[in-house]
C-alpha cells in the first residue's frame, strides 16, 4: 500500500490566495479549479470546499514538483520517496436526499495518483454524510491509467467537462513555433484579416459588453445558440466572477468602422492554462478570418502573461472527430485547424457508502431530479 497523502481543508489565508496557489499544482492549475469558478458554481447550489493535499512522490517517478509543500525535495530512501508535492484542489459540494457529494473538477492531479486516492478516501470517510467523491485527474486518457484508477477501487463515471476532449496548444514553445504549427488555412486567415484591417479590441467588462457577447453567442442555430448553452443569468455570473478576479477577458473583433462587433470571445486565465471559454459571431461578415485572429491575439497575450497552454475547450472524442452527428462536430472542424484532439480521463467515483450510492444511482436520482431541478453532478 502506498503512503497516503495528507489531506486537509485550506486555511482562510490559503483560500484568499487561491488562484496564485493553484499555479503551483502539478498540472499548473486550470479555470475549473479557480476562485471565480467556485463562486460561479454557487449559482447551481454547489458550495466550494478548498482542499490541500500533500502527496508523496515516488523516487521512481522523478523529483518532487517544485511548490509550496517543500523547500526542496527531501529524500526518504527508506520509503522510496523524494519529498512531496502540494495540490490545491477545489471540491464542489452538493446535497441530495441521501447525503452530500463532492465533485473535484479536473482534479486532483498528481505525479502518483495512488497516495492521493488513499488520502482522499481516509479524509472523506471522516466527513459526516458524505456519500461519494467524484474525482477527475487532468491526465491524458490511456487504458493503463483507467485500469490503474479502477484498481484503486474507483468506479468509472462519465465525461463531466466539455474539456475532457479538447485541443490544447503548447504556449511554452513561443509565438513563432506556435503559429507555424497551425494549419495553412488558419495562418492564411490570420494574415488576411490583419492585412484587410480587421480590428481587435479588449472591451471593459461592462453590462453592455455582456449583452453584446451573449447576443453574438445566440446567432448560432437560428437564434437558439450552441448546444448546451446555459441560461443568460449563468453567463453574467460567470463573466462577472472571472473579470472581477482578474482572470477573464473579452476580445471583440470589428470588420468595419462601426461600433458593433462582428465576433467576440471570452478567455479565462486562471492557472497556467488559458481557456477559450465562450465565443460567438454575426453571420454577416465583410472580412474573413476574424475568429482566427481573435484567438491568435488572445494566445499572444497569454504567452506574454507566462501561460503554458491554451485550451480551445471542447471537441468530440478523438475517435468521433469525423462523426457529423456529434454536437461539437462543427466547432471541431475549426478547432482542429489549430491542433489535434487530446482525450483526458473521465470522472471516477470514490464511493463511501456503496448501498446508499447504489440506491441513489438506480432509483432515487431520477425521481429527485424530476421534483427538484439542479446540476446532475452525481450522475
């Protein structure tokens, strides 16, 4: 058995400095682990639980991750370890009739997952009424990794995040190499839009900006918007939380001298991975390539900010990239011109009370969700 990770709730000082701390996570931190995301999910009735995990790093896996857990790797040869790595994990707590549950979006991620799972199991078992902990390590999906997590007693669940299958671009390689990695069509569109005078601005996060962004998002599918779009109030809450935290920005594109944008995107910058969260455009355009130029401008800004990756947020699974029936097929045709699809692990359930969990899954959940609408995070 591995030495279990030490798990505790974060202190008030750690929570106050949360966004800076997630950048030291082994995965560099991500939008869905941030303080703004935690605030946004209160809209769905989910309360944030901030956890700090100190996980041992096996000697065979290399040196410990540089972070606040240690002032340098402290080798312990007797246990085959070289120190610890600290993980700041956001759990979203929901309540149902049979108990409480935690969902850790795209986390926790560690060099070695076994100690983390064992530490979480021991910590969660002491939480009164906690039914299940849903984990989602932000690691590439492989049969070996799935087998490992199942071997730790977890139950495979579903793909919770649209970013489980996505295009992730390496910003660390720098502007020149990144631009060269795009398809010829994207490079041509960006250069053409610049040459023809397509204008990119970063508007202030005012209510007018929110209104314009939402209106552009609704132009898809005859005014219905993209598949899976949330209600308007959710977007106001999301954009407001991230811009107030300084971890979100809008980009608007103009293809004429008017005041109305032709296209817009919203990018989050929490953690070391930036995320292209929302986008929209008017169907009428005078200059082609504006959407590509908006994204390229955002990527350049993120490189200047020291971000390591840029997530285009959502594609079909790689084995369904050519499936026209998939709701993300159309979006993926554009995103795949920037890079290939990466498939990350699905979520897994760490079940603490098997009988109650089975009763919830097989009977109670469907009845309760008809009576009380809410985020089906425990599905």
